[in-house]
């Protein structure tokens, strides 16, 4: 069984630029990737963890697969390459910006008997998708990709995986609060190190820079 | 075992007022309450489902408990009343604005062996809390209540329940997209009836009024 994490380091997480400078955003993106990859490795579920990246990165226990393609093209080419090399094992596609993912989440997903397991992101996203037979599926990210993936899998047995951890992708400044509240990994340590902390005012929670 | 749903109908969900008028917000709040209460009743887990409300509402298979107190005071008085009447059964406190909750979510929570089960909301909230011994706990909502509840329960055995369904409280206009994408109950039917639909533009998802 294998896992693949698409990753883009350059100008990562531009919506965080009101709080974090470019190098901080890249460091945070690398910290989140390290958390996700570490959880995959620690889950004991995968023989191979590939990072499908537009630039070289080094993360323990993973392979780097360089690509210049966009997200959908790169992942669909990856699935096609598996088929054309007769690699018929299941594959988990997981986003690099969901640092709350736990080993138990991963173990629960891959122990599903469904053909396709989809963990939704907020606002119609798809943060993790487990594909039992890679030749039977293609991805279509952006927009309401959760609904698009359900449509693509309409003749397959689909399980929707209900997880707050997996739904929590880090895009906006307010999302950093989720890392500070629930995080257990490098991403939380990194934010604390650069002085990002939780702010509670008038019953609302946010983040601020100390 | 019992469940209690705090509810406030008057001027409900004020942050939705840019899209919905007051009567629509009240109707949506009632639809969400109906979804939550129906799921509790359908779960088969509870002998009693109480709605702790500031105004009379009628929902099948529930009791109405009128109160003029705020959220924390009303719930803590409810827990005290249980103790003073020697009602030592477990209680589930669940918010009225999480219409995605499923029967399986409820069954999974109440089958936990922990003293306290907390399902976080986004941004540090607490959307559902299961209290095995009501006399051992009090609530403290608003702000980072998830962290406050962990602190209150520091000498108890706590399980954090990981669920996107339960984390999704409907506060902002953009949250309505979650009902349209994932909803299966009255709330979704209601939004569709008043012409609220999903909008996907430039890779982002939102809602619009037709």
C-alpha cells in the first residue's frame, strides 16, 4: 500500500501573508508536511510514501517525485504511472496542509472495505482520498471537489470518513488557531517559536503575533 | 441516559443576517434543532431529550425546559438539578446548530468508556460533551471552551471525539455551504426551499440566493 502527498513549497499558503512572511510560510508548509509524512510513516500502513513536489524537499522515510504539473495533472499522471507499471496496490492521497491528522485516522481509513474513502475538507474540499484500485479513479480538485469525487466514484462503493482532524486544512490566518489548540507536532512548535499565539477576546478565538 | 440541547430562538444566528432575514434565521434555527433532536431520538440512546430554551418550542419526542438564564448558567443549573434530584445518569450536551450530526456519531460517543467525551467545534469551541457523572463537571462555554473544558476535566478520563459533522456549527453565511454539501435533513430542505444554493467560482465554494 502506498501514500502520496502533493506539495508546493514556493509561495506556499499565500492567504497567510497578512501574518507570516514568505520564508515563514514556507517553513510552516514544511512543518505541516513533516507532520503529515511522519504520521503516515508512524501509522505502519505504507510500504512507500511519495511526495509529489514542484521543488526538491527532504523528509525522512519518504521519496521525492518531482513534477512541474499542476495538482490534478500531477496526481492523475501518478495514478496512470501506477497502472502502466502494473502497480495494483491501494493508494492514499493526502494533502500536506492537514497537520492534525493522527495515526488512528490513517489506520481507520485504510482498514475500510470501501472502494473509495473520502475525508472531506471544509467548504467542499477533499483532504484525503483512499483509492483501492487506482486504475478505477481520477481526481478533480478545486471547487466543490468532494461532490466531484462522489460523482466520479458513482459506480463504486464509497465511504465518507468523518473527521475534524482531516477536515482542518490550514489556509487562512484564523486556521492557525486550530494548530495551536489541537496540534501535537512540528507545526505547533514552529508557530509557538515564531511568536504566534492564541487570542481570546469577547468570546471569540483568534491568533496574534506576540 | 439523557440528552439536553440548549436553544435560543429569538434573534437566532445574527451573523447570518447579511443573507437571511430574521424570520428565515429563526426558521433555519428551528430546522437545525429538528435535525439534531431527530438524530438524538433516532439514535435510540436516550430515555429523555430535553430542550433548554428561552422560549416555547415544540419538537417531537422532546421535553421543553424553559429558562431565562444564559447558556452556562442554564446548563450548570440543569446539571445541579440532576444532582439534587439524585439523577445520576450520564448526560449528553449537544448544540442545536450542528445539523450534520449522525446517529452513528451519537452512538459512538455514548459508547465511549471515558468519563468525559468532548467533540470540538472549530476555533476552540465545544459542540458536544458527554458527561458520565453530571455531579463531577460544570460547563464553561464561549471563547476557547474546548481548552477550558479540558482543564475542568483534568482529573477525569477524557476522550476527544474527532468528527467533522460535530465540528461544523453553523454561524456564518459560508457555513451554509456545509449544509448544502453534506446535509441530509430539514435544514438542507429549508435552505433549498428559500433559494439558497451552492456557488462555485474560481475554485472557491460559497453560497448565493437565487
